[in-house]
C-alpha cells in the first residue's frame, strides 16, 4: 500500500505554501469597483458545478461559526471532516470586458480553512485554478494548507484574461486515506465570490512648504491597484531614497517631483503625479532686547503668525506678557512653530529697581579743573539715548558727544558710563582756559521721559 501512495505522490506532486502567506503573496485591492460578477450562495447556486462541496448553513457548519455574510456559504463537508476525495467547486463561465487605460480586473472571495499537513509529504492542499474559454485548468493561486481561524480575503489579478470567458475552480486535493493517516480536518469554506473592474488610483500627496534648512517627508499612496507596487521619484535630488513611497526630502530650493507608480497587474498599471515642495524663508520673530522696572508688565508680540510657541521651554501663547518681582537681567527664549518650521530667538530684559532715567547725583566731571582730559561720568537708570554737550558760559557750543562715544561702547544702557573729553573743540583745536557748562540730555526708552542735567568743568592748562 505504501508503494501505491508513493506513486500517487509523484503523480500529484505540487508546491504547497503556508496558508498565512497566501494573502500576502497574491493580495489584490478592490476599491472603487464595478461589479462584474458576484455570488453569495444565499440561494443554492445551480450554475456552479463540481463534486464534493456542500451548500452549508449556520446550523450544519462545523468549521466557521457562521457564513461570511448572510446564512449560507459553500464548504467541502458542511457537517464533518473531509475524507479521501477530490473536492471541486467550479463557477459558471464569466465573460470579462476589455480594459481601458488604468483599469484592471480582480477576483475577490472570502475563505475559512483548516487543512491538515500530510505526514509523508503527500498532496493535501487547496488551490484555485482558472480555465479560459473552456480550455485546460491552469494555476491561479498557489496551493496552500494550514489553519485560518477567521474569514479572510482571497484575491487574484485577472487582468491578463480580459475579453475572454473564464471559469474558476476551488479544489481541495486529498491524495491519501486521511482516515488511515489521521489527518482529516474541517476543510475549506468559500463565500462572497466576486469579480470586479477596478480603476488604478495613486497620488504623490499634497504640495508642501518647508522652511530653510528643514526636512520633510513625501507621501505616495495607492488607492486602488494590485500590490506589490514600485515607486520612482524624479529627480532624485535631495531625496533619501527615490524608490521609497515615503522618502525624506531636504530641499535647498523649491522643487517639483514626479512620482511614477506601477502595480503588479498583468499588464501592469502605471500612474504619474507631481508634488511641489516650496522652500520658504524661516520667519524671524525679531525679539529686541529691552528693559523694564520691577513689577512693570511687558507684553511681547513676536513678528509673524505661528501655530504654537514655547517660552523658556514652557508652552504658552505666542503673544505673552511678563513681569519681574526683583531687579536682575533675565533672558526669554522663544521657540515658535509654523508648519514644519521651527524658529528660535532670544531677548534679554534688564529689570530695573528704580524708576527714572538718570541718577543726577552720579553726573559730574573729573578731574575738575582738568588740564589734559576731563572724564564725564553719568549713571542711567534705564536704556536711553544720550547727548552730552559742552558750552561756553556765553552759550557757544564747544563739543558734542553721544552715548556711542562712551568708553565702554554701551553708553545708552543702564549703569555707569564715562565719556572722555580731550579738551578739544569741534574743529579739533584745544579749548581755551575757561569754565564750561556740560549738559546731558537723556531720552528714556522705558518711561518715555526726557531728562536734562547740567554740571560745570574748568579747563586750566
């Protein structure tokens, strides 16, 4: 008996794949489709031929708990395990239409199966075949075995059979005595068999705007087609992988990419689409350093429109107000987000303890009298524009300075500053021995006040 079985193995030899691989290998998208044929087996179909398959209802089924839809489906043996038999379920002839550009035809059905592995590599497998114009059967999907515990999609591309009449055959081949070998099982159930005319659909995604020195990601999609798909972006400039559906893009200038997608239909469908990535200059908040008094409210409005902001790493409104309880120098760091742009800026705030523009007690000249140079010292209480003028007692202007002439180069900031008068007049000649009036005018940035102070300095050479 074993010799007979080995001979059978050679006659019925086939390549069997695991059932879990079937959907992955031959998956077909059914999308915005025109239904060419459909059978849900709710009434016993007299136009389906074959042998062994039963017309099952929920009361008799020992495999799945219910039909995929409705109350009925087809199964190898509705109320028990399959035996030693060749189970065939053959569809009626179905005429397929001619294909227009971008169209493909797909078969989609639902299946539940529990098919036991043979212990001696004899064929025990399910397969789907096709016959064209009543010709010989040819493999449509590879044979498979295993256990699929829930209804799952079974699909195939039929595009190469366009304009022809086809029949489908669902076959469970048992080439041994499964009772003897104790490999009988629940078998194979089929429901909702359909054939669809589909239109290939793909997209390169929406146009994008990115900031300078930022990256983004392109996003190709296929809404309808036969996987697997191949992708090609052109040009490949600044792309991480031009064959990926979602390559990273880091453009240095505005660029338009052309996406070409082809599917695995026979013949393949090919689609084209474009996407433009615009590089925009990063908006600059333009925060300016400033000063304010203790407990004075400062409201900040960064230039530009942003989606969200963080101040010193804390989420907050982009337009924000701050105040400080003690005098100090504080720093505010802004991180602003607009689309995929991230913009950062910093402002320094001098918090002043005293209100006022100028400390009059700190405004004087030394040495006095002066013989070679007179140091004019002043103390600002807030950022200010400063002008220092020297006059004769008769009111004639001798020399003029501004805060930019201070020795530290920052004569307009709060604090003590010194301007050095070399005793020359505006024309560059030495001033005569005399007493001169020194007038300081300061326009405060915070208070908006303008103050004036005067002192005298004698020149004796």
